[in-house]
C-alpha cells in the first residue's frame, strides 16, 4: 500500500512539474506575429532602422521624420503585437503624430515582429530594448525632446525604463499594468493557484525570466517626468484600477489620468476615438514641451512631408 501511495505522489509531482514547465514556456515563449503593413500604406516615407541593445540583440524598426519636429515620439507596442499593431491603429497614430509636427520612431520589442530574440523575458531584458530605442533617437535627433508612448506591456516598460534613468521629457502610458505578475495572473486566471506558482518558479529557474522584475507600482515613484495615463473604463485585460493605483502611487501633481468613459477594450481608445485621443495627447505634450522652448532646440533633418 505504501509503495502505491508513494507512486501516486511521485506521479502527481511529475505531472505538476510537467504542467508547470508547459505554462512557463507559454508565459515566455513569445507570440511573434508578422509586421502587417508599413507607413508607405498611408502615403508616408520612412527609413528602415536596425540597432543593438546592451546585450547585443538586434532590434528593427522605422523612423519617420517630420519637418522641424518639436519632439520625437518613441512608440512601444503591446505584448504579442508589433510596431504596426492593427488592433490599436499604430500606423494611423504614427501618421497623425507626423502630421502634427512630431517625428516618430516605432520598433519591435525582442521576440516580436522582425526583431531578434526567441523568448519574451517578462520585462527582465525588454527594458534594454526601450533604453536602446531612446539612445538611438537621442543620437539621431540631438537635443530634440523625446516622448515615450506605450501600450499595455509597452506602457509598463516605458515607466520602468524611465524609473531606471532613461532620459525623456514625458510618457503617455496607455493601459499599463501595476505588476507583471498580476498581469500574468489575470491572463491565466483559469490556471489553479499551485500550478501558477510552480509555473512562475519554472520561468524564473529554467528560462531566467522573473515576472517580479517588471513592477511599475514600485518604480513609478522614481519617475521624475510627467505621465499621461490613459485607460478604458471597461478593460477586459487590465482593469482601470491598475492605472488608478499607479497614478496614486506616484504622488506627482504633474500626472494626468484619462479614464475613457463607456469604452470597452484594451488599449484601443485611439482606434475608437482618434480625435479625442489626439487632443488629450497634444494637450499633454503642450505642457511637457512648451512651444516657447522650441526655439532653442535645433530642428531635425527634414526628410518627410505628409
């Protein structure tokens, strides 16, 4: 009888470990999708760019220059998406920014789109991607102000990167989450708690991907630049409470919060309400990059007219 009990315990343990490895791989395996479309589809010229991160990974993106740009906007896409994310209308957003006098740099995070990398590290290394993207724009644009505009995972990465010293003038954080761990738990709520805990442990041990590494709720207090938070009132992926908690944790009077009333969706406010969305973003930019300071900033090289 004892050997049967031991055999069942061993079998259950093996089964738990097998399932944990499976889900750990699902957490970090990356959901690479093809870059669907380019700015040329909307009649815009652009320059294909590739650049290196601090850990020597090659990332790819494109740069759109606006004549006499007042600032450059670096877009950081959602998990599982690309720089041309159709679900959030990123190509149209890039066009609208360029038309309003901003240069735009959009790139694919590691293990996404056309960038290198085989695994999503749950934020452990992706902060290097944001750091490298801003560094590339800084080398290219000189003293022209830089803004980060992120969606979901990208918004959380932007907050984390700036808290760690990435130099930008401001952040537009659309639908960020408070912690990567809570984000994973919400997306995989069907997984029993013991299996989820074991999967997190496996991701940390086997894949070297620690979900506790990306923790915007702790890092937001170190962000020393203004942030515009945007969140749908009914977000079926990341509840609006994440943004409300982040803004409260910052204790910075320059933080702005726009909860999009009666809107259902995750990071889709621009796609559904482009005029209102752009108006909010441009009002924020006017506060962050006042027009009276622009005369001291050299204009970017002109190579694009829309």
